[in-house]
């Protein structure tokens, strides 16, 4: 599907590359793309939660400003979502979710102050991700030699 054919959720142009890190023991202090140190930065993540709908969560993530690459640690995100839903709607705790993009900082802060608007208004301040990547970790170490590769 070409960029023109692709549907967008948010009204703002797509921004950032995104990856959800499923590994508890890999924290990506360096960017997997450019190998530079990643910063910690808070992003208002726009998330769809089954049974609830759209949800914006302020989450501190690993961020490479050079690559505009956000890495969210899945275990930390799920812990924050679980805590919220245990407090407000326990029957939804543990439901499936999908991180769709980022929300504008001003719109997110306005919602925190209780001055939120309709979903349509919020979508005017949401950017989809340019690309969603899958992280794979190679732990290195000793491995058996490939067959026929005797030295």
C-alpha cells in the first residue's frame, strides 16, 4: 500500500518511527539504527484499548532525536495501563491494545486538566507513526558451528 493509499487515524502528518520492545532484559540505551545514545523523553501515546476505545497516556520512552525513533518497553507500558484500569475499570485490565501514534502535547495537557474535547477534536492533534518496526535481539555468545563449517 502506497503512502497516499494508507489511511491515517490522526489529522497531523505521520511522525516518528516506533517499536514496542517485548524484551524485559534489553533496554536499548543505544539506537539500533544509528548506534548513538538514546534519550529519555515523555510522549503522549495515542492508544486504542479493546473495550475502552482511544486513550492517551503520557509515557517516558527511549528516543533517538537523530532517527526520530521511539522505543516503548512493553512491560512498563502494560504495567501503567494495568494500574490505570485496575483503578477505573477493573474488568478491562489486561485487554488487548494497539499504540497508534502520538498526541500533541498541548492537547494532551488540556485533557489532563479536565478540559478535554471530543474524539474528533483530539484526532486533530494526533500523528500516526511513519513506520512501526519490530525489534529483534541477538544476544551473541557461543553457538554450534553450522553444518559443513569445520575449522
